[in-house]
């Protein structure tokens, strides 16, 4: 007689989670298991898993991987996390991993290291590879030269199809790592003169010269083209990438759409951190406590001083506030609502500055646009909050004080929020860094002053 099936949950063997599995692999020192684990890990999990390992365990896991897989792992981690890991590796081991990375990734990670650490790794690298990295590191990261890769295929215009095909076969292993869609044609002075689709090359007669097949005078970016211009171009053109040339029209690299988009996202992330008061760039919880604390306190300590200045307004009207204690309920509301309106204006101005839609010299145009908006929103919010005050206390004068203060403070906050980023930009300062604290202090001071001064003027009707 057949026995009834046992419940599935009694037969199932509990599988360890990825972190526990990785710890077991590191403890066993099994390279094959390490490669399999990395290959099967879901996208985006590698950074989280590595962050949970101790520094010693991270080193032991990296040691189990070959240089190519270690490089792929480094490229998948956030730059700061990968930089921390690389900085703790011996220079020789780090150099071997670097040799397997794309040129742009190499430069990005070197930016995370100290100058001494970078030089130690470069000294251990292949001299030609190290020289290329030093060349790329001279560029600003937010321009075409700083975003380009140098892994590309270029051939002289006098060469034939047969010459190119022979070279591709001879260097097949090297070129296999390149993401090749186009072949770039150069002249004797290494200047870009044309581009050739790989498909057209393979379909052409063997003896035909590249100069007879190429697309002459192709689009290219000067190496100093800023990120925003690159974004605008790729938004308008569905291209995989575009060649980059220096001031002498010499071909120096290729900038890819994916790298431009990634740089834009990274810039947006850093801007968000600065808005939130995180100084010093990207922060991960794997950073030393001292570093994280210093980065946050550098902004918070300044904010304390700014808030003391705003609170001094309240001290000036202490008697008025004690006479009408209901004002204490509305002071933070007026301040906060005005601050929110002003921060919206800051966000729009900062975004338009980034996109190149406005410049600091356009302040009058910006002021006119925001003034009208401030009047409409100020009246709407003032009527709403003033109505709440009237309904709560049954005093129309209290509603007039609160509503009028909020309306005027909103108008002021919107106009200042629109203009402060332009002013800071005009003085070569980062609008995202200082606009928020400045606006918060001003809206608090003006909001407190308007509420309490209006209340003092109407005090006989409020008591």
C-alpha cells in the first residue's frame, strides 16, 4: 500500500541566502564556486552582498576570482565602494585587475584613490596602458574627453578591406572585448576623415580602399564638449556613440550614449546629496564613521547658526507671542509652507541652469515669471490657512494676520528661490550646495517677522 506523500515543506532543504553562501565559499577557498556564484547572482545584488562582508572576506573573495571576473565585479560596484576595495589591495593585484577594465572605468576608479595609491597602481600596470590612463585622467570627468573610451578600431584611409579583415582576424582575442559597430578611418596625421559600418566592410570587395567606402566627414565631438551638450545631442540622435577628436582633429576616443546617460544620473545623484546636506560627494555606510560624521556635521553646524538667526526674530516679539499664544501654532506652518514654495523655485532654476535654458544674466526674466506665480500661489495658500485660523479661533483678525503673512512670505520665497541659484552661479558657486540653507533662513526670518509684526499691529483685536 502506497504511503501518503509527506508535506513538501518537510522534505525541502533550506537554502542559505546569498550572503551566507558567499561566506561559505570564502571559507572553503573554492575558485570554481566563486565564479559560479558571481555568474548566478541576480543583477544589482553584488554591491549589497560585498558591503556585508568584512574587509578580510572581501580580499579573500577577490583572490578567488581571475583578473577578468574581478574587473567585472569592480565595474558593477558603486565607484566609491570599488575604490575602497581597490585601495586596500596590494598595488600589483589592483594593477592586474585594472588591465582588464575599459579605459573610462580605469580613470573613474583612480579618481576614488589618493594620488599615491593611483601612482602605485600605475607603476605596476603595462607602461602603454598606464600612459593611456594618465592621458585620460587630464580631462574633466563631465566632458567628452573624460567620458570617452579609447578601445576602438581605427585604420588608415589607404588600407584595403583585405588589410582590415586580416588585422581583425590577427587580433581577434583583443578585439573581442571591444563593442564594435563602426570602424573609424584616419589619415596619415591621425585625423578623423571617415567612418565605416562593420556590415559594409564585410560586404565589400577585398581590394577596395577604405577611402572609397567610408562615410566622409562624420559627426564628431571636440574632446572638451560639456556633458549637457552631449546629452542634448544623444536625445536628438539615436546613435550608439560618436568619435571624439582633439583640437587638431586627431581621433582620441569614442563617447558612448550609455556613458553619457550614466554620468548624467551620477551628477543628479550628487546634486540630490548636496540638497540634503551631505557634503564631500557620495556617501556609503561602509565609509569610516569619522568621515561620515564630518561630512554631515559640516552642514548641520552651519545650519544651527542660521536657525539661531531666524529664532532671534521670535525673541524680539516675545511679549506679542505670549499675549496671543495661538500664533505659536501657525509660525512653523507659515515658515514651512513658504519654504516648500521656495524650494520648488530653486529646483526649477537649478534644473534650467543645468539644461542651459537660463543664465545668471536672465534674472529679470526669471523674476517676472516667478512673481506672477508667487502672487497666485500666495493668495491661494493665504486664504486656506487664514480660513483655518478663523474657523479654529473665530477671530477674523487672526485669520487676516496668518493669511496675509503666508501670502507675502510665499511671494518672497518664490522670488528668492528662483533668483538665489542664478546669483550663486554668477559667483561661480554651486547652486545646489547653498541655495537651500540660504532660502530656509530667509523664509524663516521673514515668516516670523511678518506674522509677529502683523499681530503686534492688530494686537488689540487679537486679545
